[in-house]
C-alpha cells in the first residue's frame, strides 16, 4: 500500500505542469485552436494532428515554466502571453486582410515599413469589419482572459467557498493520480503522433541555403507550420538565409566591370516562360494545334527551334538564379559569387526593362516566389539591374505588353537607346485552368482519344493545352511589337512539367523526386527554346542570324545562356566565357549537363536508350 501511494504521488506529478499553469494552458490551447481555424477555415481540411501536437507543445512549455521559481515564472508567462497573443492578432489580421498568414515576404515588408507608413496602414485597415471578422474571436478571448485574471486577483474568498474547498480536498487527492495518468497517456500519444512533424521542422530550420528550403517544401513529408509562432520562426530563418546571399550579391555588384560594348544587337528580348512541357508544342511534333503562330514563323524561316535543351533544375527559383547569374554549373563557389547579367548589360549602357507577372513582392507570396525573386526585388540590386519595371501583377500575361507600351509612351523607354527587355510570364503554371481566358479556350476532354484516362484528368489535359495555346498567342503578340525593329528574341521556359506523359499517364505537375529517372528528365527538365530574328535584324546581322541556324541542334543547358546574351550585346567583360556561348564555334558542347547538381542528363538518357533497344 505504501509503494502504491508513492507511485500514485509520482504519477500525479505528471499533472503538475498543467495544474500550476492552468490558466496559461487553457487559454493558449484555445488560442492555438482559434489560430488554426482562422488559417484553415477556407481550406478543405485542416491539420490532422492539430489537437495532439498543440497539447504536446503546450505541455512542454508548461513543464519548463514549472522548473522556474514562482516569481520568475509569473513574469515569463506574461512575456509569453504578449508574444502569443500578439502573433495571433498579427497572423489573423494578415489572413483577414491579405488572405495570407505570416510569410517571409510579409516579414520583409514589415521590416521595411517606416513609423509613418505603419500609422497610415493602421488607419486604413483597422476598421469595424476587421473586429467583426474571425480576428474578433481572438480579441474576445483576450477580453475573457483579462476579466478572469482580474477576478482571481480580487481574491473573492468567502466563508461558503472555504469549507467546500476543504471538503473536496480528499477527492482531489484521488483525482490527481488519475489526472497524472491521463496526462502521461496523452503526452506519449501526442509525442508519437507529432514526432514526424517535429523532425521535418528541425530539418527545414537547419538548411543553410534558401534554395534548399524551397526544395524541402516540395517534399510530401514537409513540416506543417500549424501555428503563428512556427510561421514567424520560419520566416525569420528564410529572411536570414536570403540576407546572406543579398550581401554577397551586393559585394559582387560592386566588382562588375565592362571593358567595351559595341551594342551589336540594338534590341534584345528575353521571354521566360513557365512550366512548359515541350512535347505539348507543335514545334516538337505535338498533334494538337497548340502553337500555330510559332509554327508559321518557323515555316517562314524567322524562328529557329532549338532541339536539345534542358534546365538545370525543375524549380523556378533555382533556375532563375542560374539564368540571371554568370555562374554556370560546375564553377567554383556559389551563384551569388558571380555578377548578374542584367547588371552587366545596364553598366554597358543598355536600357534594361524587367516585366514580370510573377516576381513582384506581395504579402500573399509563396516561398517559391520569395526564393526566386528576392534578388530581383531587393531595392539596391533592383536598381543595379533594371531601369524600368512593371508595378502590377496581371491575371493574364498579355497585359505585360500593355505595361511595355506604357513605358514607351511615357518616354521611360527611348527608341534610340539600346534595349534589353525581359518578359517573365506566368505561362502554364498550375493551376492551368486559370492560365487562359475562358473565351479563348478551344480544347475539351472529348478531343482526346485516351481511354485509360479519367474525365477529370482529360479536363486537366485540356486546360494545359489551352494554356499552351494562349501562351503561343502571347509570345506572338510580343514578337509583333518588335517586327519593325532591329531585334532578336529568345524564348525559354524555366523548366518542364509532367502532363500525363509516357510512364506517368495519371500524373501532372512535378514530382521533385530525389532520384531523377529518364522519364522525369524528359518531362520535367527538357524544355522548348527558340530564337527569332526580325527581318531588319537578319539584314543587318546576317552572321549572327546564320550562327543561330547553325546552333539550333547543339546540346545546351540554360545556365549558360547569359554568356550568349552578352555576345549578342557585343559586351566585352572579364566575366564573359566563349565556351559557354552556344552561338560560336568555341562553344563547349560536351560540357556535362548536370541536373539538380547530382545527375548527368546525357548519361541517364543514353542508358535508357540502350536499355530499350
């Protein structure tokens, strides 16, 4: 009996962290549930392990509080109240007003906000409708908590309550071991259920490069940042990682030098597409009429299609870093140790314009866009790269052409100055359904003779082909802008896309698999690319026009393209390397094309070809 009592006492101690911090535990648990509900209320399903993981987290916090002396514990609890309530209010406010919880971009924007701007912001957005929104539930909880705390502090002890407390005391002595046993069971259960997410969060926070962070978030077992405090921690970490590369890029910017520039091509245009499976283009043999405008231009001999091009990554942010930096895969150091080709063009005297339909900083920005665009949107780096930029994102890509025309009409872009213009399209980015105006859709599920596919997948396929067809009209409209000018245009998407291709007839999107198979390389890394020359350009630069024709069947990985662009501009700089310029005889066509820094594209494709012979 003695040992049983001792065991009961020890079991009862498991409940002590909750008992000694009862108000804190209850209010913070309710707050956690509210925060999760506010974030997930418009989503089909919430975080499955919310109830258990929230218990696990709060119990550990209460356990640590119990280890502190009472006087210190009270002050620490107050600090935690301010932190958790403050984060909850900010997070909920962002969700209500901007449909986004705390993100790295949101944190960055807050950091750049002045006191005056913050006051204007609060005046604009703090209104009655906000108080009546889901944010009001958090404010109500704060009020209830404050009232209850005040009642306790008044110590309303009367003669009636005291005897009841003494009567119930023996009952509490029996209930305490039961409460302790329940606590132990819940803690073990919650620890087991929460451990995978804790491991994933630790893995996410321990990564040393922002690109790796983006790749980590493509995993199926990625961390669920289910509470504001986790989202804040991640945002701070992401901003810290980007700050390192920003500092290096700024240091590199100051070392950019141009020996001379002949402005060989007065107008150079780079169109960057998105998520383009080359096998859904007529230029590469697709049976559907998805690219009729490009096909006509190729038939007239003005558009040259490159046949063997791959992207180094199947993630936009990684590709953008490789595409803008003069770094090439296999070089020493990192991409941020090398100048950005846009900086070199601007220093050489070109007017550089960047029109993006994706990489403008915005509150509701996914980490992928944040990772891909941070070096384009940093104020100092943006000023070093671009003379002109658009200010708004559009529903459809064709509006970027209006942005360009507006810059011309207001005199910001002058016709007599050499110009580099970069159009960054949304292209065929998921969701394909909204990448083409409904009035322009042509393809429908009944157009496909693929009996093994469900109607839902056939509809997705039709949406994708409509997006490809709309993209064709957009790039043709861009070309029409430059038809009467001395211009050369290069089109290249960032990466490919799985669209129910051979070996994956029931899958679309990207797999982000650690193992790159031949099928994955074909669908997600092989990309379309072409170069177009205006009639005036072909007349004025017959040698380059002929070089484009001679180069179209060469092996290429697009991390080398900045060097080709420098050549087209006639820019002489120490950072230019002829062996990376696909247009000249000195081009190193045997350079290994390494995908995701791990896999040789040509090796796996050659092996797959031999295995199938």
